[in-house]
């Protein structure tokens, strides 16, 4: 009986996590630039693999990340600036604002219990992301700079330039 209860709890928890992930998927899937441009999905091992220079600070930053989904958004979504609209759906289920930066580069991050979603936009490009795990917010600029540099695989770098 205990095993059955534990299994039921695990299934409920996993369905809850998938439900949170589905909000961004429902928003971003129809707004991809092309149907061939799939979202990028990273786990700790793949995040460490793209760190070509093996920067220990980067590896430390991604250690407690369970999963990252990154969607590149199409030009119509960028031009209309509707790329933040899905954040309201997350706020409706209890997510709170963690960071907003406006200017040449716009960054918005909201979260709840080690789940974060957000948008980064600049120069006619935008991407939405979902992150499950723990990340020290003070190190987010380091992560962004690493993705924008040549210190990661070229296919990844192109998504962020």
C-alpha cells in the first residue's frame, strides 16, 4: 500500500511539473522561426559539454540545473513585442517576478520553487526559456555572456547572437 501511495505521489508531482512546462511550450511552439528550428533542451551533462573551455565557474553555475528549454521566437512575435504574454499565465499559477532589465537588451525572469521562466530580447531577436533547478541569480550575466561568446559550441552561440 505504501508503494502504491508513493507511486501515485510521484505521478502527481511529475504531471504538475509537466503542466508548468506546457505553458511555455503552448506559447512558443507556434512562434518558432521555422518548423525545423526545434527548441534547445539541456540537462547538466549537456550544459557541461558545451563549455568548450571547461570554465569551472560555468560548470559550478549549471551543477544544480535539472533542465533548460530554450525557444527562439519568430520575427512577428519580436516585432509585436508579445513575447512576454505567456508570463501572465505563469503568474496566474503563483510565479513571481525575480528580475526585469529593460534597455538595449530586455530580460524578464519569473519563478516559483526552483522553476524559472523568462524572455530575453535584443536587436530584433527574442528567446523564451524554462529552467528547472537551482541557479544563483548573481551568476546569470555570466551564463548569458558565455552563451554569447565563442566559448560554447557554434550552433548554440548562433541562437543567442
